[in-house]
């Protein structure tokens, strides 16, 4: 049997110990997911950091282990499984031995499914449009388990006077809304919807083919208000790259992800927190007054930013009720143009309505409190354009 010289043995031992130390020094979070009723492990539960590609499913013992390398803490850790209520905790530092006791999801007997009004397919199409968008990317995206969605609406009674015989005939033949006619047919009362909403937490599997992700969306609520033409929803996002975790993105996906990123609210927020708005193609202006008295002046937005309580978190203060204009100067691929080329470029225009005196902005580009309402170009990008918060475009030296 051959033996190694003492010096070589020491070198190999040092390399082994150094490698072990590096592995042990890597930050992790680990734990177990159990059924709250009987304490049995729950396999195949999805454990992930909200808004990222960092996640996995539990093994047959209900166990998981996620790397914290590259994560910005604190971060929200989500545990999701069909048939169970969602569980969540905030991770502030590496930890082991977390235990999640999942409760079986209860049945809400108060839910009213709008399929009894013969609106199921129409309602699904409307929901997809509001959530994912009606552009090419939104139309290409699909929800794989739409059968799980339970819709609801609020209605109001609208009285319509029917003096015109042709109009009366059209209303009689119309089956869009429930109707109650007066005995002399002089008027009809119709129920017209005020909104479209989802009140019950629903786990959706969404295919985003253009940017190359399979999205698991734990949707907690959704509301589209017809009067204000405003969509609002709240949920937790886990992105699975179609190429697989840790693999290079396909060329098409890489191009489209860059296209989705540049000029987006994420790109804007990251540029704001690093004080690099101009270098990233953004110019910000304050709009005040109306009509002939309207004034638009450039504003040094980073000067309103101050450190927040949590690491990598900032507060935008002192701008409540302000209307800001954002101009983004990009090239044909959407990448930011240098300042010297702005004069010949046509910028994309967006706006921000500041609704709070203290708005949270994270270094990863997320805006958790919805205190900044975007309009214009940025607002036109629906769910089919959203990227995980751990996405970063490749560097493109000029």
C-alpha cells in the first residue's frame, strides 16, 4: 500500500479542514414542517423566501434547508401546501431547527361562486387580464389550476327607465345581469357589479413563458374596483426558473428578463437607494399646480431618503401627496442611456403618487408598503412582467 509523504499529507489535511470550515460557515436556515393536529411530517410542502427563486420542497421527513448566501435579511420565509393554511416567519439571521405546525385549511361557507350567474369563463378571462396583463406576454401566460379560484362580487341595484320599445326589447333579451321588471314594464332594476374579488387564499401555478419562470403564487386577496379602474392584490411569490436552479438562462429568457427589468419599478427603486438614478437613465421631476399655474421642476429624490430600521431598508420621507414624474431614457434594448445621449432620445414617462409621509424602499428594489403608486409606463406592466427580487441583469460594458 502506497503512502503519502508527510508534507503532502499535511497539505491535503489543511485543504480538507479549510473546505469543511467553508461549508460549515455558509449561512443556512433549516427546519421541519409538521401537521398541527397529529404532529406528523408534511412532505412536499413548498418552503421559499417571498419574491425570490430561493426555495425547495420538504423531504419525506418534512425537513428543509435553504442557503442564505446572497439573501438580504430580514426576509420573509413562507411555507405553503395545498389543503393547509399558509405559514410564515421573518428570518433575521441563520438558524436551525425551525418548526412550522401547519393547520388544515378550513372551508368558508360564506363564499359565493359567480358561476351561478353563468359568468365563469368571462370572469376567468377578466381575472387573467387584470392579474397578468393583456399584452403579448400577458396573453401567453397561463394559470394551470384555474379550477381552484373562487370569485365573488359586490353588486348595486340600478333602475333603468324603459320608454323606448327597442331598448326595452334589448333589455328583455339581455341575460348579462339579473333583472326585476315593473308590472307595467316601464322600468327594470338590474344588479350591476361594483367589483371582482377573491377573498379566500388560493395557491396558483402560473406559467410565464416569455421571461422563463414557473410562478407559484400564494394569492391572499384580489380586488378590481370598476369605479376606480384599480387593481390591487396581495400574495407571496416563488419563482422557478425554467432552465433549473443555478443554470444559465436561455438567450431568449435572458433578453426578455432584461427587457422586463430596465425601466421597471424595481430598476427605479434600486437606482434610488444607490443614488444612481441619472447613471441608470432616470430623471425625476415634481409636478405642482394645475392648468396655467402648473409647474414641473427637477427634484433630487435621493435627498429625501434616509436609512430605515432594518438593514438594506430606506425610508422616503416628506413627499406625501406629491405627484412625481419619472422619465426613463433607454436604448433600443431598453438598457439605460448615458446622460450625454439623452437629448436625442425619446424617454418613457411614468408617474408616482406618494400616499404616505414615510415610504419603505428596499435595496433589492421591492416596495413592501404600497405607499408609492405608479402610473404611466411602469404601471402598464402587469404580472407577466414581474421578476424575482434576487434577479440581477448581466453587466454590459459600453
